[in-house]
C-alpha cells in the first residue's frame, strides 16, 4: 500500500531567473552580484539582493547600493529559450502542469506515487533534472494546496526544497508575516499592520466580518480563507489566460504626456495583435501605473461589448491615461502598463472596411486587417515611426 503524508502539489520557481541565466552563460559572473538592465533593474542575482538591490529599482540607486555589481543588458531570447527548456522538464515529470509565468509553475504529482515515489522525491529529482538539463537552480515547495506550495517555495529560496506535511500546515503557516499571504502587497500590509496584525496567525484570528470591513469583500474573504489554508483550486494544465498585458519601465526621467501616449499606442498595438493571434476578445482595459515614490495606481474600464479591435481598445486606454494626468504630473511615473482582461473566445465581429479586389475577394484595409494579412512589421502608424519599443519580456503562450 502506497501512503504519504505529503501533499500532491509542487510549486517550482526558478531563482533570480534572468540573472541566473546570465551567470550560467558567463562563468565570470558566478558568485558575483549581477544586475540585469541599466536604467531600471529587471532582475538581480542573490549576491546583488544581499546589498539591497530589488527588481524595478532605478539603476542609479542600485549601483549606489552595490557599486561592485556587474550590470548586463537583458537578453530576452536567451531567457525565453531557458524557460522553454525548463517547462519541457516539467512536462516530462507530469502532464499536470499549470504555468504561472515564464519562470514558475504548479505541478500536480498526486497520481505518480506508485511509479515515481513521494512528492518530495519527485521534487528532488525535478530540481536535479532542471539543473542538469538547463543549468539553472530552482526552488520547489510541496504542499496540499497551491497557496501553501507557493508559500513553501518562497520560504525555501534560494535553491531549496521545502515540504509542508499534513497535520503541520498551520504550524508552518501561522508564524509567517502577513506579506506571505497571496495578494498582500504594500497597501494591504500597511492596513493590517496599522491594526496590529503582523502574522498569519493574527489574520486567521480576525473575524471574517472585520477583514471584509477593513479590506473590502473580495480581499477580505480571500485572506480569511488563505490564513486558514483553505484553497480548493486544482492545478489546471493548459488553462487559458484570464488576462494579458505588457508594461514598460521608464526610469527616473520625466516623460511628457505625448511620450506616454506614444508608449500606450505601441503597447496596445502589440496586445491587440496577441489578442487576435490567440483568437480571444476582451471586455476590460486596465492601465497600470507605478510612481517615483513606489506607490501604484490602477485604472480600468469595461467595454459595452467584447472586442479585439485595436482602435476601440486604444481609445479606452488613452482615456484612462488622460484621467490619470494629474497623478502622473504630481508623482512622476517610472512604469506604465496596459492589460486586457475578461477574455473570451473570439466571438466578436471584425470592425473592417472591405472593398472588392480584382479577384473578387474582400480585403480588410483597416490597420488591424493589413497587419494580420501582411505581418506586423509591414505596416505601422505614422506616430510610431522611429519609436523604440524598449525591452519586452518573454511570455507564456496566450
């Protein structure tokens, strides 16, 4: 009889992914502090993190904190190739793989006990295979729920393995700081700590009604459940995205509204092409802003009908940007992003202006139609001539 006290869910998370790829590919960087990206930190090795360097920090501040760091330009094709190789190892381990991002995934190994051993043995073998086949360190958390597996991998970093057995889950979870709860960022953390709530145990002890009153219904119910390790979500392989987005780090230089509009136009163009390529439509357009004081703001608008039409999405994003102009002016902007959410299968009607071609076919002469027919590089907006798109991070397939 095969019995284990270990949960079936693994959360596998590559350590300092971009920086680890750089250290793998250049032996001179191993053991040294590495910063990927100059104007804004895209990634930092653990040696650089020990000096206080963090992702999204301005490059000048990072170099002051860690003057001995080696700064390297990002190589997105190398990171994309490494991610694909790691996911191939995941899928060789189990077909039940749910990608979270290009450097992390959940795996359900509950059905492999007889043929592959306990989840901890599978996790140890997975770490060894990723290191051997791809040359990258990876941390794995093992638990009964997705939430707890993710917490375990976070606690085990870097390059670790942590198993949370049945019967000791709350013993592990309760002493952790509130920031370990999935969805607790700076704003929520500040609200909880102002109330004297510093640990998961204290969140779990709060009545649900108090959490809802403090944080709102959705976040309050969410944290009330997680603090008690209630997370029924299964690992969902090949789960389609619920949203897709793109963002651009801006550095510390002040940008005019015209420059920001140009970035929004280019970002929406890319996202709308991805939307149509994935045969999806969106209902909600979201503008994400990060300011020089590290505070954030999100603005969103839900459309009357789902669409994949670039101009409709762009008009909405531009409106959100205009509505945020005073915040941008007062605080200074260091990052801007657009995301499309409430995605559905492609049931939209193409908003096109056809004409009768010589062979009797209809040719879509909108910008969307011409790009879809001849390729994204064949046609561009006059406003984007000479525009430099900047670094675009690799993504999981849509």
